[in-house]
């Protein structure tokens, strides 16, 4: 059942990203629901293998469907996912929802800066203010929506199992 839920989540996220969000330009930015989803999975998933598998599937699909450099997209998604998974418990006193928002903001902003730098071999303040910053903000807002829904639909059962074991 869990594999079906994961497949369904990935399918819905990519459907929304490619059909709706790819055509929406909010202040020149295209928010990344896929990045928000991947960050939330990295924070909620307990097994490294499952987290990285989901990240690789999402990164390959985003690289193929996102209209950007395939190799750069795949490498950025996978490396950022591994970093987020490794740092997800730090700091311990901060809940996962604020971490999801901050990590999504940082990852989306860095990704936009990276793509612009690769395309033009430069970075300027106009790009930072009119592309990277709005994309990071709107992707972080999507993480605010995705995290609670993902937690209720996918990861509620794991929490119950932990309580029964403890």
C-alpha cells in the first residue's frame, strides 16, 4: 500500500507541476512543487534508501519534464536531498514544518541562481530579485501546504507504528 501511495503522490505532484504550475508565472517566478515535495519527503522519511529512491525518481522526471538541463537538475535534486536528509535532525528543537519551509526556500533559490549562472555565466541583482527570490518564496509557500498533507496521508501510519513499539 505504501508504494502505491508514493507512486500516487509523485504522479499528482508532477501532474500539478507540469499542467498548472509550469504555466503560472507569479511575478516572473515558476514555483517548484516538486522541490517542496522532495524536501518534505526527506524530512519525513525514516529510511535513507526510500528517501533517495524517491528523490532520484523525482529528479529524473523533473529533469526530463522541467525543460532545463537534465544533468544539472538530477544532480542538484539528488545532492540537495542527501544533504537535507543528513541534516534533518538538526537543530533538534525546531519542528519539521519550519525546516521544510527553510530548506525549500534555500534549495529553490540556489537552484534558480545555479541555472541562471550556467546559462549566462553571471549573476546579477535583477535576477536575484525578480527570479530567484520569488521562486524561493512561492516554493516555500507550497512546502507549507505539502508538508501537513503529506504527513497525514503518507506518514501517519509510521508514527503509529513507532508509538506501538515504544
